[in-house]
C-alpha cells in the first residue's frame, strides 16, 4: 500500500481519495476481470508523470510496485485505455454530480488557452501571436476558480471564436450530464468573446452574458446600448488563477501528445485532481 506521504511528495491527492472518488468510474477489463495490478498505484503514477513532466519510461515504478510487478508500459497501457474510452470524462461528470455543493455558481468565467506543441499531431496549428504551433482549449470555471469544463481541443491557428457555439454547447451539455442547473447564471468573458453567436447561444440557454465590449465591433458603427457590469467582470480573474494551478502540472505546459484523446485526457485528469483535493473522504 502506498503511504499518504509518498503521494504528498509530488503534490498529488492521497490514496483514499483515488480509491473512493476516481477508481469506481474507470473502465475495467473485458468481462469484469480484476486487474492484476493495483489501479490506485497506476493512477498515482500517471499523476506523477503529469506533475513532473518526465517521460513515461522515466517513471519511478519501484516507488509503487515490487520488482517485476509492473513496468512503465503497464502504466501507459492503462492511461491510453482510459483516454480512448472516455473514462476520465466520466470520472469528472460523476465528481461534479456528487459534489456540486462545493461549487460557487453565482457567476462563471469563460476563457481560452493556447498550449505550444512540440511534436505535431491532430488539432495543432501555427499561432502567430505565440510564434509557434499550438492547440487551443476553452475552459469554464466557477466563482472560486474551480474549473467546470474544458472543450475539445482546437487547432491553434484559430482564435477563441472559432466554432465557439458548438464548443460552448459541448461544455453546457457536460454540466447538464452532471445535473448542474445553469439557467439564469452570469457568464463573464473578455472582449475576445464579444460576438453575436455567443450572445444568441446564451440567450437560448437562459444565461446572462457579461462580456466586455470589443472596440473593433463598435468602431464606426451605430450600436444599441448593452449593459456591462464592471464589478462583476472583475471576477473573471478567477479563471486566470485556475489556469495558473493547471500550469503547475508540467506535462500540460507543452503538449507532446499527438492524439487529441490523450491530450484531452490529461486536461480532465488535472481538473479531477484539483477538485478531488478539496473533497473530504
């Protein structure tokens, strides 16, 4: 059994939380056969790789398993399996559903984040502002800086408005699956999201949009008055804090994953970890 101290050394959640909050929602072998290795240890090793940013073959297997009990290929096998079958997203939905009282939904914040990519792959494109190839992801967080959802990654040559209605609806559908009622909620977004498509989507879903007016949309045009709450908009800094916590996981600072599924899975794992650390077991 792994001691709690070992988990804390790399800033990861303890063994009991993994066993009770995460493992029950991860897929198992065909016909329900029990795994020959401890899945709690497997999950913690994947988290350690995410925290340190090391290569898979450099994982410290001996800290968690006896000689010959497992190897780095074993750890990657389970990570790849859970990534491809959507297990991590399922874990996240169930965490939100069972512990939504931990959330502060007095307002939510929307923002995008570009991640440099070093090995190419799907959903990768050149971003002029970053002067490199990137992947772009949209995040939604609550009023305390707790992430709620991350949309499927998009190619970096596009800005945050690219495919925005579909991606925003994707995040809202996840909240619906987690039985979170977003009707009447206030949504903060910066000027980069000031577009008619987002306004229409929010109107359809009963969301109160508080987006900073974009000067490019009003320059030389006669536009109707639109209310904008400056004080409420200040809460948008919560998503900046949330992104800073995500950046503490070195495997997410630069994307090396070629598959969309495995890159997206790493993002779900960070959300799972940061939220689970707040839950008492």
